[in-house]
C-alpha cells in the first residue's frame, strides 16, 4: 500500500510481563485482510519508527466537537476543506484519507496478528473491552490530522447526535461534495428519512413519533437499564491469547453502533459497503462522525451513577495500539492514557440531555 519510511522499532513493552494485555501489532508482519473466505483486501500501513504517546500540551486550545445537525456554514466550509486536503494526500502518506480508512480495515479484518502468540491469532478490536479505547484514539489522531491540514488547532470532528430526536437522520453536512460517499443506502441518504436505531435490514413504515419513541427506548436500555455493569457497557475482557468472540460486545457496540453501520451502507453492494463492512467503513466520512457520538456515549455513561466507572484491570489499562499522528509519526498508545477525553484536549457540545 505504501513505501517504507524507515526501520520499525521494537514493540516490546516491559510492563507486558506483569499481565497479559493486548500489545500493538507488529506492522512488519501485516498481511492481507479478509472480507469473506473468498475475498481479501490489502490495507497494511507504511512503516515508520515508533514513539510513545504523550498528552497534548495544556497550552493547546480545547477542541469542541459539535452536533453535526447544528454546525454553521463557516464550520461546514472548514470541514469540507480539511477532508478535501486529506483526500488529496498521496497514498504513501499515512495521513491520507485512504490510509486513515485502512486503519480500520487492518485492525478489524485480520491483517494483524496478536504479538507473541503461536499459532497465530487475529488481533480484533471489536467484540470486547477494546472497542471504546481503540476508536477514541483513532478519532483523536484523525481529528488532529484534519486540523493540521487547515492549520487550525481548534478544529474538531462533528458528532452524529443520533441519540436525540433532532439528530435521528443523516446530517445534511454529509450530502456535501467532499463528505458525501456515493456508496451509501440511497433511501437512507435522504436527510429527511428517520433513522431506526434498532434496524434489522428492513424498513418498517411507522410515524416519526413512533420511531423516535422506539429509538429513545433503545437508548435508555443500552445506556441505563441494560448497562449497569462495566462488562455490559464496554464488552467482555480480551487478553493476549484470547480470540475475540462476536458475542462479547458491549451494549452500545451491539446496538445502535452496529445497526447504524449497516443502515448507512449500501445493501446493493456485495458486502454492504461502505459503512456496512469493517474493511470499508472508514472510507465514508460519516464513519468518524458516527464514532464521535459512540465516544460521547462513553463520557455520558460515566455520569449516570457512581458505579459506572472504567475498568481497573491492568490487562485493559496496559493494552496498546499504534496510530499515525499529524507529523507522520507512528505512536504507541495505551488504554490508560485515554480514559479522560478532556486530558486529550477535546470535549463535546452540550445538547439536550435524554438520559435520567
């Protein structure tokens, strides 16, 4: 996919001997990813020297992620410019839109193996407690790259506010040239079409009022009554040597997260591309907006009661991933460093609260 930038440094971590946290993949051993047993895709990243994550300077301005349906024309122009510049980057640049999309493909479709495990075992960041922290870092770096391309340290991604009645459609911003993806469900791409958070691949005609009620009931279940324990919200533990089980996902990952992916993808494509398949989801700019709201759910969940706290297990806290930053560095990131979004210098616009 891209040229080599230089030698890859060791991914070994001395703290790994203390427990069994998932370690970052060895990118030098990246291989083709699998869409189905008969279909593979190349999505391995360029290789560079690895550095460890450092928190952004407190002198940097706070980035505020705004609800996509509430952004103004000035923001839309800024967002369109950033996406356009990212798409214009060459394929051998790890910041390019293509390579940013391939991050999801590589981590989700079997291009990486777990380090030090024999026989080989796929590294999969869905269906477990890795889901929230992986995607938080993914968006963090994606956002910073976009901001650097337009020289705006305050730039932040929008979030698809699908938990609120006002945001239960595809945001109009994604009908614009650079943020539009032609490989979407054409019916659902109409900004007036109401989103079904519990969608099961069939559009059932109900009134907007009934759909909103159904969506809000689902959100209450997934965030409140059905997510009282950490494992119910985050998903089950995944440690080195474990295989991810597709029954291990947490409440939000299972629904509405997965349903929205499939609802947005094009059912006429072989694998419900783009949003409807792991390997291609990042090719649609709406992916990052969707996951910004997923990330927001993590912040909100921790406000709903004193027992709603992050895991303290070192196998979670020391689990790590690698991402490219705005300077093309490959950065090793540990879960323990992403638990507080404000320490990452971003926050969310306050919108109407729907949870108790």
